[in-house]
C-alpha cells in the first residue's frame, strides 16, 4: 500500500512487610521507546543459566491478564534469563533480584529457618522442574508494589507446627500484601502452619488456577483491608480436606470463581466448616463448580453479593446462598468454563504439578522434529531458510526450527506445502534472535525482473498453515531517508498468507507496512493470533485481509523518516461477512506527537468496493498520540461505510462515543470477542 492510499478481617499478628518495586523492565502498559529495543534493557548474565524451556513464555488468564496499574498482563520473567536452582541461597538470590528471571527449581529446597518466606521481587517466574520442584517448611512473600510474578508447578509443603488452628506461626505457602498481577498455577500446596494462599491488603489482578490445596485448616484468605479493590480469578482448583477459607473472600471488587472442585472426604480427621464465602463488600460470580460433601458449601454476608450459576452440589449440607447483582467476567477477559459435571475428573487428573506444563502433551512434543540453526556452524544449518528448505514437503507433523541467538540477515519464506513449522529463538530474550532484511516495494530484484512490490518485500513470508513463531524478532530495516529516490517505500517485516498462524512472544518492527496479515486468496480464511508481542511502525503498519487478533501486546508508534509523527495503525482490507483486525487487551503508545496517529483507515485494495474493512480496538490502553477522531478515509472510501469501532478503551487517547468515534454496546461487544474471531481454532503452542 502506498502512503497516500491516501473493614479488616483475617488480621494477622506481624507487621506488614513492604518491598519497593524494583527498577526492572518497564510495565508493558506504559512502554514507549525511541529505539527498537530500548525498552528491553540489558540482559542479566546469571552463572547458573539453563536453556529457556518452551513454557517460559506462558502468560496468565483471568484477572491477572487484564491491563491495569501500568501492567499489561502477567508474564513473569520471560524477558530475562532462565536459571536452574537447587539451593536456598540461589533461589533467594534470583527471586529477590531486580532483573527479570525464569527460575527453575530442580529438586527439594528446605527453608531455613522454618517458616521463612522469600521476598520475591517483580518480573519473576518461579517454576518447578517437572514434578521435582519442592519448597519445604516455608514459602514466598510478595510485598507492596511487587507485580508480574508467576509461581507454577511447585509443591510447597510442611511448615505445620503441630497446632491445627495456629495463631502464632504465620507460615504461609504464598502471601501477598499489596501486590498485583500474580499468577499461581499448577501447584500442590499443603500442610502449612497458617494459610496456603493469602491475598491481602489490596492485592489485585490475581489468578489462581489448576492447583491442589489440601490438608490444611485455613486454606485461602482474601481481604485484610477496608478497601474494595481486589480483582481475582480462581478456577480449576481442587480444594480437598480443608476446614475453612475455601476461599473466604472479603472486600473483593470482583471475584470470579469457576470450575473448582471442593471435596470433604468422609470419615477423616478434617471436616469442612464452610466452602466459598463472599463477605464484606465482595461481588462474587460462582459458576460451574462442584461441591462434594461440603458443609455450608456457599455462604454470604448480608453486605456481599454472590451470583451462582451452573454449580453441582453432591452430599452437601447447611447453607447454600446467593443474592444480588455482581458483574459479567467476560467484560474483563474471555473464558470458556467446562461443564460442572466434568470438573472432578478434570481436576483429579489435571490439577497440581505436571511432568510437562507446556500447552502441548508430552507425546505430541516428542513427535516434533527439531532442526537447529546457528550462524557459527554449531547447528545443523547456518541460515533459517536452509532449515526451512530441509522440511519435507507436505510434512504431517510439527517441525521446530530452533534458532540460536544472533542476527540473521536474510529473507525467509515458508511455502504453502510446508505446514506445521515453528521458528523459535532459543535465547533468553526475544531480542536475542533477529531475522532482518531491508527490501522495500521499490527495491529492484537482483535478476532484473522488476521490483519486489509490497508483499514481496517481506523479510519473513509465511504461506503455510499452522505456522508458529516464538521468542524472536523479525525486522525490516529499510532506510527510507536514504532512499528517497526509490519509488515504493513500503517495507514489510512479516507477511502471513495462511490459516492458523500463532505469533507468541515476538517483536515485529519496521516503518511503513510492517505487518501484513493476508490470506492465501480472497475467498480463503486466514486466521492469525498474535499475543505477548510488540509491533512497531508508522504508516498502515498492521494491514491486510486476514481475520487477525492482536492480544496482550504493545503497539508502538514510530516517527517517520523525516521526524514527523502523522501515522496510521491499521489498514484492513477485510472481505464482506468476515472478521477483520481485532486489537484487544493491549497498549498503543510511542514517542510521537500528541494527537498524531489514526487507529485505522479502510483499504479497499485495488478499488474493490465489495470489501468491508474492519478494525475493532477494545479494552486497550491508548496513549495521547491517538487522535480524538481515530478513524479516517482512504482512497475515496469513507471509513463510515465500513466497520470501525472501539469498546472500553482507557488512557489519555480514549474517548467517549460520538458520530466520529463509534463505541460498541455491551451487546455488540459480546459478539466481538477473541473467540468470535478464532472460531473452532484454539491456538496452542507446540
């Protein structure tokens, strides 16, 4: 395209510990960078470095995924180095460090003294290696301001001091006081002196999922504050043989509980006193959970709200309450609950630490072929394209091209007869592996057969279905200023023309026409899901006719070659009756002038009036760079005749509904969710 196309409860005895937020990676919600990689800072150089596991880029769902408090989602230490620890000293060293880390606990670490809680700093992933990662006799503490922390796949156990209702030993598995954006997932928490999980003092944006919580008195407390601020999602947890706080939720602004299994086993020494408890000013939505043998399974205070739907109660007794109007969780994030009847079997098999916690099964992962690329010759291939060439035509199973850190100046094409290919950087950061070239639309081809054209200028071109890219950078560094005599400055970094394309944890950077999201043909569906990523550019730099979702990502606005700031984020060319571009739960910012960028304009490619271009921007933080009238016409086509809308955006660039700024109603927005775009496809890293 050309530029011109056109109250306190659960009090505890110790004083609150306060840890200042470390000076680490800037929160994604406030990123703005003038150079391509400036936001990422220097990488740490730990001495106990391990290869980055495939799950290191996993991110939270639920309220921990919501963009708020300057933090866009919860991804832990994925942008730092991966280290493996086997001693208390090393665990504490890396968990308290200022830099981001993925910390793999490989073995049993015993806390000394008993009850010790390591004060975790921001931007950390602490994860067990298979089922071997265990913390004995203590746990973790997240203080005021600590954010972006993931605790996964660990067993944390046995700080119990012999007193069932212990009021003297505050030895929790995980406690947070004023933290935010925390994900506790796939752990086994049991037999502690106090709580298993305490979410205290206005901690918020917390998701607790797929854990086993057992053999304890006080299981899971939320509150210790007069304020009503906490947003928390609790799903797919097996709570078994516990007495109280299952959980007790006090003064939570939004508490969403679904698909949990609460089980009181008969004829044992531990008897439940109550199950889920909504108290104080809490608004709770409780759905599709299963209660087996629980006494007083669901209770609420007169001041609290509790909405129930779809729950199953088997052998329960006592209070089972609800009342009031709460909230719709889908206003904040997408989710699909499992059937309540299926929950016990799901959690008996799936909760707690896993031998492999990636989103792909062990068997499937084992079936993948891996080809290695290294510039220095230590891999099987020196270039990425050579590895692609080695993939058999019409391959039936996944081929992973593992690219070692380095800058690979080349163009790469994955042809349509080579599906199921993953290109993955193996470095500790996505900036470590860079594929870059500098072709533009007007660049002559070496064979004299004309110019590359826009689509041909791509550094990486993907024409094969079921493609994935992870943990790397794709760049087009065409120098527009130095090539003013060249006709055609469009310079694509990444072009996709395929279905079921997953872009996870990548950087795509350029100037004009950075990211071309296309389809193999006008009548072919091409779905793209981009998440946890960065896209940089200035003119129509996210464009094309694909059905594309950009979720939990940062879209960075860049000045043009001459220092001016006028620009356009999207230019969809969507066929009628198909979904276009959806930007959700993301951030749009950059070091450009206020009010200088449009969110989009309609690209009727080739003057095709039958097209119905669509961009929806929802639940996204918009900087002041976004114009107050964020849509504009293009090449004689009015944006008002096509599909451009917003929904519940925030930030200085957001605005209220007007004729020049259409906003979706709640009813309309319910039909413009991520799932509506992706249909029967669930993107799964493999």
